[in-house]
């Protein structure tokens, strides 16, 4: 640790409860990465605050010493958005996990940032409500992280992303002020700007979420197809026919194999692709739509249809899908989870191109995706013990994003840009676009201390002062990260 | 610590909310993912510091993370190897060393434990506390709790209990250390239930500790010794199935073959594989009911012992057995997959964390407003009982699944 960090750590200890400041190198290293493990950086200091005031104090002290800070919830992000700074402070909100208020009459709840996504639903389920966005990691990921990444999930096709379900935020600005951003406030939509800003505009300390009424009826259908083309055809026909399912998810053969190995989900044997279609709403509407979906699936070549008879069977159908990412660990020593978006109509073409890429480079790709909105999650599998395999996987993974851009899509659907995809930003945006985004950033964080090095490939305009260090970033120096 | 097992972890974090210490403290180092990271650091050359050992010691070994892990990480194996490494490399404080020595020289030895029981007055005290509660709720259960003789001497189980009616199977029965000495009535009930369901029960008197306690505490040599003796004793008894009514013992005995293989002992692995260890509830569910169930009008909360639910995957069977008793209403305990803090020797070595977890569990148990708590592990029973007593709430009687079945099968409510 540098002298500045040493001194800062001492000041932090004075400002925080006992045990809330971690400086032991062995402990610090356990925070070196989030869910994306190929970017690692041991944080200079870790703090575990318990209130907004404590976070504000931490941020003010960081400002005083010109040290960058990064916020982290449960560390499940998949774009390295919570990658620490070796020269900075990692602000972990995992101790702030109280549900502060539940107001069913007004359908809202106020929670601390460390509350998990699923815990909100669990707190109100018995009253017939739930919190709609449902990332696959919902039992682990925190609402603070959801706000930072504007997280989605299988059901965002019908219900929208985090931004559609957050009514107000209390944040600590990069200057250390505690302010409230409310969706009802007139003027610029600062709340909208903050959600999805990946920690670059400040730290969330309190979230007011919208609670949704649990639908009267839910029907979940599992359709098995010979191949992914048939599945894709069914997706287009369902949406084209005017049905908006709550979710419509597809998995290919390799992803099914992984899920079977992990959770024995018992999907139909011999399926080249499975489609999970969930319909919800008033019972009569669901019944009508269900008949339509069933017909479309059969017309598209589905060889087996299963309908969940109750919540348990529904959970069983979803289990395979929800565990798919981590389950791939069962069939491959290492893998990259990619996240990209293509127009739904381009799905078959893009999937065929991914197949070609896979064959060309000898790298297996498992496909899991939110088919309804064209959000792909290709899982690029490789053996990290095999020389060169990692590089080839990186290449394939990157080429998939190129495909997304070529087809008018996006480099990320819901995992965020983080540190992992900042280098793709110039492929999607012009310098002018990026400069304009940086102006927003600078309006909140003129010194560039709040999660620097994320989203943007290069510091521009107001510049990102890399804390107390000058010159080459230590990560770049050690070859663990690259800067463009 | 096997680097390949460590590398299976993809750092997804799905284990975090299931880990009791993460639930308590919210710190990465005290989560399964964080502990695996620490193991990795150690394997890569970082010395085993006091801090590191502290985080390993703080792990309850409840295996909830193994249930939650989508990547199939064998955290159970990893923490076992790590604990052995800690015992080898880490120098403990003299007071800590002395306490550990006392526990490991006492608990796995039924005869020494028996000598301790009278001065501790544990069994008598427990019964005194439980009996009035049971009396109010259901006199038959009170009678059941009083099955143990007046003086807290042990229940002498015969070497062989004949099957009632047509014999459907012959099984061996493990009597355990803590179960046998502190809860002899549970063993008596187990033998009776098995017999009434048509099993001839063989109870070799020479059996001792199965090895679970030392195995879960980083003492593999002692564990292997106990495992060999257990296998040999049941081989001599001529049974190929051992029914176990203590969760921690059952989970270890199911791993015998793997343990022997781990030390390259193929012969003993083969011998271990020839005998099947099975949990009582698991076995009864498989066997199917033969004896008549008499009504027990009780609201029962079922507690998942970690080494039953997580380590053995036995969750539905005890619930089905209980729910099949006429008049019995089964209630779920919120957060049932989070450990009560007993965790073998954990409440002796990590009293503060154990206490916090115990209080948390007691709150959830009391919220069910059940008449009776059913726990299939002696450690959990003692832990939750003491947490409820501490809370100042009216005590809730605690029984083993076997005891509830025993009361129903014998129609005790009519007897009482």
C-alpha cells in the first residue's frame, strides 16, 4: 500500500465501525474480482459500511485524498463492473441489507442496496406481490448492483428492465453528498440517467422499487425442437402473432447438456433446442394465448410440449435455464459468458454465423438466450490448460459482438459494459457520441473518481484522474488489463 | 487441497446467500466462494496466516453451498482437506488446543462420554425441561420422552431385535456417540420403529464412533481408524445395510468408500462399498409402510439437519413420513436451509457465531407456533433447545422423527 492509502485507511477506520475496514492482504485478495474472473485487481482497501452516512464519509475521504472508489454488491456482475482499483477503495454494500419499508397500498418498497433481488419478492409474496426484474442470479445479486447495471432477466420482455421498476433512489454523489433522485420530480430524468450508469455517477444507498401484482394466472410451456432454427421460427411466429409472453427463452443442445449435468432438469431427450414460453395475466387471456402458442410451436416442428401443472413443475422447467451459466462449468473447464443483442428477425442468421465461427476456430459455443428480445448469451467454452485456447475463445467471443453490431444490435443487453466491453464502445459509437456521454459523466463526477476505467475506453474531456498514481495504470503494467 | 477441485469454482456467487456466516456477516472471506479463494491463495504459496485459518474455522461445514452450487464444486471435500491442512500447519492458542483435545478425546468415545453424562446432568436436565411441555401437548409424547430409565443410565439395546410380523429385511443399526449417550430414547424408538415395520434389527455392541466428528474437524487419521472399525463391526454382524439416525454420522458413512480411496486403500474401499449406509427416514420411505399409523393430533415443525438435507439430500422423506401420520399437521420453518449453528463441534469452538445462528433459528422455529419440533440430529436438538430456552419463550418439545413414528405406530396416545 502506498503512503496515501495507508493514511486514508487510518482515516476510514476512524469514520467507520470496528472491523469495517479491511487492509489485510490475504483478505483483500478475496475481493479481487466479481463474477467475471479474468479481470482481477486486488483492491487497495475494502470498506464495509452500514449506512448512507458512512458511505458518504468514505466518498468524501476518497475525494480528500484523490483516491478512486468502486462500489460492489454481491460481486456477481459479468462485465467486471465492480473490478476494484489497486490504488483505490472498494465500497462493499453487503452489510446493508435491510428492507426498510413495504407500502403495499402504494405498491412500493424501500430497501438498502445490499438486499438481494429475490429477497424483495420473498418479503411481499404472501401478499400477492413481487418485484418483476429477475436476473438469473436473482437469489444472489443485490438491488444496488441491479440499479448500476440496469439489470433485466427473463421476464423483461414484457415487464421491462430495472429502470422501469425503480421509483426513487437515494445516492451518494461522487462529491460525497446524499441526494434523492425521484421519478416523479419534474425536470430532467436524472433517475433514468443514474440507472445503468455502472457506478460511474455515484453509489446507491437506498432504492424505492415498484412492487407488481402477481398475475392471476401463469402458464409455463416447455417446447422441444429438433434444432435451433425451428425454435427461432417459433419465437418469430409467436411475437409476430401479437402475443407478448412474460418470457420466451431458448437453449441449444450444448446448454441443455450442461444444465442436465448440473441440475438434472430432465428436458426432453434428443432436443436440439428447447423453448420456455411463459404466459401470465388474467386467466382468460392466458388460456387464449396458450392455445395460440401451442399451435405455433407444433407448426414450427416442436416434437414435445410440456406444460407446468403447478408452481413446482414451473420451477423445475426454469431450473435448467436459470442455472445454465454456472452449469457450463460442468462441461467445460473454462468459459466466457457473452451478452449481445440482435434484432429478433436476425436471430437465425446470427446463430448460423456463430456456428460457423465455432467450427472455424474449434471453440464450442453454447447458446442460452432471451429469444423474445433478441438478447443472446453465447457461452464460449474452452480449456484454459490448452495453450492458445483462451485467446481463440476471446476472439470468437469478440467476433460475436461484431456480428451483433453488424446486424444493428448492441454489445450488451443486460450485463453492462464494465471493464470487459469498454473496448467495443468505439465500434458502436463515434467519438462525438462518446464525448457526449462523458459530458454527462463529468456533470456528476468532475474528478473521475467514481468507478474510473469502466464503460469508456479512454478518458476524455474532464479526464479520469487515476487517483494518486500518475502514468501507466498498474493493471496495464502487469498485463492484466488493457486500455485503448 | 486439491487444485482441480478449487478450479471448479467459477466465482458465480450462488453460494453466498446460503452460507450461514455470509448471512451473519456479509463478508466475502466468510463465504464459500471467498474461502475457496483463500484455499487457492494457499495452494499458490501464500502461507496459512492466522486470519486465513480463522476464516476456515468459521465455516460450519453445513454444505448448504454444495446444494446451491450449479457448477458442482465439491466444497465438502475441499473444506475437509483444508481443515486437515489447518490442523497440520496452524499453531493454535494453548487454550484453543486444550479445548479441542478435550473434545476429541471425549466425544467420539461413548464410554468416556457416559462418564461425563452424570456430572453434566444433561440428559436428566433435558428430560425435565421437555417432559412438562410434552405433557401439556400430548401425554403420549411425554411418555415417549420418558422412555429412558429413571436414572440417566443408558438404555440397554439388545444385540438383535426381532421383526414384528413377517420379516421384510435385516438391517444393522448405528447407535452413535452423542445419540447413544444423550438421547438413548431415540435409539430405542428407532429400533422399535424398524421392527414394527418388519425389519430384524442387528445392533452390534462393539460399535463406536463412526468417524464423523474427527473427519469434519481435520483429523483424518482418527476418522479412518474409526471408519475401519465400524465397517469391520458390521461385517462381523453379517448385515449389508446400516440404518443411521444421526445426520452427521450418516453423511460420513456414505462417504466411507471415497475416504478409503482418498488414502489409496482399495481393499477397505471395497469392503465399505459392500455395506450400504442409509438414513432412517430414507430407508423407511423406500421400504414403504407396513404397520398401522395411529393418529397424533399435533402441529409439527420439521427442522432440516444440514447433514441430512445438504450432505445427503434427504429432505422429502422425513416430511412424507411425518405427514402420513393421521392428524399430524406439518409446518415449514422459514429459512430451513440455513444451519442452526450446531454443526458438530462448531458450537463448542465458535460459540458466538453458533449462538447468533441458534437465536436466528429459534426465532423461525417459534414463529411456526408448532406443538413439537422434529429434528433428526442430536446436535441440532441440543442447539435449538438451548437457543429457545435462552430466548425466554415457552420451551417447545423436541423429538426425533423416529420418536414421532414410534408414538404413532404404538398408538401411545391411547396408552398414556
